């Protein structure tokens, strides 16, 4: 029988009515047998997520030794969820009392934050009449704080298979010290992916409040196209550059298992969403470009030195300075006698830029050292780009027609992306110009 592992995000589970919607979705397909849930998210734009209330509880505990004030708000949220779901016989009060006591005893930020998922999973499991399987018993981290595959996968498989159908709280597991440990924020996406991989699901459905990925930021381009299918590789490039629907780390477990992800909208379950496919299963969509994403506020340090190419260790010397200063570089385009470092400007604040330039000067004596600040990077991503002659010509012509000065170009070696560096001020214009070239023009031509 086919198997779908489903993860529902915080907005899909923000109140009892939404949870009812979710249980209907789960019940509508027998293949949906294992469900991973987030904590209740925002019900309206200035509402507070339960996870944020829990972090505030932890703070209150640290300051006052008790979290009674903030925990009261959490009590109210869960009581209203249970009553909206008509679960009068479900004893949420005892579970909440126990949770409040445990938060005060544990005095741990991770334990406290994890309780939103824990409580929600208990409720969803009871509503469905399914087993509740605590993530602490099946998801483990190693002593370096990384997800421990070899310990977790067999346990997940064994426990969930035995339960038949189960609800698992997302976002946390057990650390090497035996204590609850969370993933980074938004980490239930990772938990869902782990469960999908362990169970060798046919698909990992990630249910959220949008009908999939858009080809670019809708705040910049009016009603951009939705992406029907995208490969893991393309998604990685786009999410790295700021496009976010899924937690960036969540693709790794399913990607290794060749399991596709489908992004679905809880509020429009009839929509097809976006299908994220492993490269092997990827079917070309017909579009040359799949998506466009970008980020502002980079600094480019441009070095030139004659015969740089024959100076063994030149790049290593430069990069080891960055390593010493604990600065992450984003890209490093290079030519025969030139090398550029593209770094997020936030790493270079408070005198760090001057210090870095002095260190580079002393270490490699470049003939020329120049800095470009306030640079935005825009990535144009698509498998179709490698096989279509003239794609970069079209991209650069579109930018020059829009009067945009390209300050830097970097093409990934996989040939599925071209990144341009432009002035921050041209960022929106640049995305609109690329979108118009590869989506509006191509559509108009069909
Ligand atoms: N509830 C956690 C957060 O708000 C994890 C998640 O929702 O994925 O970050």
C-alpha cells in the first residue's frame, strides 16, 4: 500500500477549526498514516505563535523561578483548541499541569520550546484516535548536536510500523545527554522529512498555508507563476538565496532516500501545490528558468595581482584569513589574475572590513584591492539553462535593457544557476526584468 508521511505547519494547526480541517485531510486518504505536527502558529497577523510564548515562559522561569503568567496564555490556547474540537472528555487540564511543572523543573529552553509540538500532537492523535509517538523516543542527536541517523531510523521504522497509524510531534528529539533537544526554528519540516525517510514513504507531504513555491517573490512581481515541479538541486539554490517555504535543512533526509516532497495548502487542498523531485525523477517543466531569488546587503572584495594564477596557495592564504576571523564567504568568482570575495555585509560591521583588508594586504600583497558595498545578489535558477543556448545572453540583455549595471557574475558549476551582483537599489528592478524575460516573454510566445 502506498504511504504518505504528512507534516502540518503551525498555521494549519493554529486553532481547533483548522485542526478539524487537518483531520479531514488526513482521513481523506488511507495512505496518510504518519503525521508530524508543529505547535499552533498565528491565528491572525499580530497573534503570537505558541513556540514564542514558550520561549517567553522559559525567560519568565529564569527571571522569576516560575512561568505561571505566560503559561496562562498557553493554557487558554489549548483549552480553546480542545473545546473547538468538541473533545470535552479529553483531559487537557492534567496534561497542561504536568507540562507546566516539567517546564519549571527542567529549566531548559529546548525542553520548554518543544512543548507546543508535544501538546498539539497529543491533541491531534486523540482526535484521530491514533497512537501518539513521542519524538524523544525515536529521534536522536549525536554528541555534536547533529541528527543521529543510524540510531534514529531503525527505531522510527520499528515503532511507527508497530503503531500502524501515528502522530509524532515535530521540532525535537533527544540529545546525546539524554535531554530534549530542538532543531532550529521551523524544524518540524526536518522531523517530517526524517520520518518520511525512515518509513521509506512514497511522498513527503508538507502542508502549509500557501499553494506551493512561486517563481519569485510576489512582493516584487505581481502574481508570479507557481512552480509545478522543481528539483531538489534547484530548490536548494533558491532557498539558499532567500526563497523560503520549507526549512532549508529539511530536504536532506528525503533527498537521500529519493523521496519527493509535495508542498500542499491546508486551506486549498484541491490545489496541486509544488512537487519537489530528486534529480533522477525530475521531469523538465518546459520553462528554461524555474525560479528567481535573491538577497540584499553584500560586500564584494575585489583583488587583482599579476600572475596570480601561478602563485601557489594564493586563494588558500586569503581564505585562511576569513577562517581565522570566522567570516563566512558566499561566493568566490575568480579570473586569471583576479579573485573576488562576496561576503554578507553584516559580517564586516564594526571595523571588521578594515581589519580584513589590512590582513589581505599583508598576506598576499595584491596589486589592486577594491571594495564594492551595498551589493545585492540575484540567482536565476533552472535545469533548462544548461541545455538552452543563449540563456545567459538573454539574461544579460534583459538587464542591460533595464539599465542595470552588473557588478559581478557567478555561474555555479552545475550550470543550473547564474548569480548576478548588482547595486542594492537595482534589486527589485533586476528581479522584474529577469521575470519578464523568462516568464512573460516565453509565455507570450506560446
Ligand atoms: N514550532 C517551531 C517554530 O515555531 C517549529 C516549527 O513550527 O516547525 O519554529
